[in-house]
């Protein structure tokens, strides 16, 4: 009786198994945020600044030419809002067992210990594509990962668990490339610190 109660308690509290990891109520996908993109607030302000500048510039030009009216003001407002939407930076966060990218209108998440694919999408804007066994999919800029060691740590930790449980069978090359890039960045940072402190 006691052993059955103990097993039941452990199963409920620990949230073990694919169902808990996949985001069942109280599962790891709802665990606290342990890492986030520290540049997001700066990028958000930059997007707002560009949109406001466009809004002000277009209104000033119309005011100087005497053509500003309600219709044109509404058009310039819509244009500025469109620019803000285009420039809006996705907010990247991570916790134990999960990785999330929130855009302006929705958030996408994957369970990192159930990853099935890690791929690089080539193009003008490169992206790292993550897919999990529950159908989750997110895309993240590799610069975001290399610029935020804690985000990379949570992703790498989850990928190791996914590889250990057999769900992740592809993507080793992409992950190793990111790890090598992180190593070079850390080495350059350490070298710069030593040079600045005169410990060369």
C-alpha cells in the first residue's frame, strides 16, 4: 500500500514520461524561465524607434507641404505600424525541458528532451529549426543562441537528453557547429579580458 502510494505521488509530482514533458498541466513546459534573450528589450525599443521616426517624418513632410489630412495621417500611421510589425523581434526564452519563441501574435514551443530534428535553414536570414516528437516547431536566429550562453546551455542540455533517449537522430552537425562557434566566442572573450587586465 505504501509503495503504491509512493509511486503514485512520485509520478504526479515529477511529471515523468512523455505526457508530462509534452506540456501537460504543470509539466516541464510550464516550468520557470531559466534563460532569455538579453538583447530583446533593446531590439524592441529599436523597432519602436524606427516606426515612430517614420511616423513623425511622414507627418512633418505633409505638414510642411500643407497636404496633411485625416486620410493621409491614417495611411502614415498604418505604414508605421506595419514597419513595427515587420521589425518586431521574437522573444526567445528557455527552461528545463522546453524552448520557446514568441512573436507578436503567438508563441511556439518545443520540448527539448523530445527533440527529433535540429536543422539549419539557409538563406538571407539563417535560422536553426527545432522539431519535437509532439509536433512542436520553432525557428531561432543562430546569433541569438551564440549571443546568449544560457539559452544555448538549455538547448544543448535538452538535445543531449533527446539523443540519449533516442528521439534525436539528426542534427549533430548543426549542434556541433554551434558548440564550436560558442567555444570561439568564449575564447575571444577570455582573451579580451586578459588583454584588458594586463594578464597577457
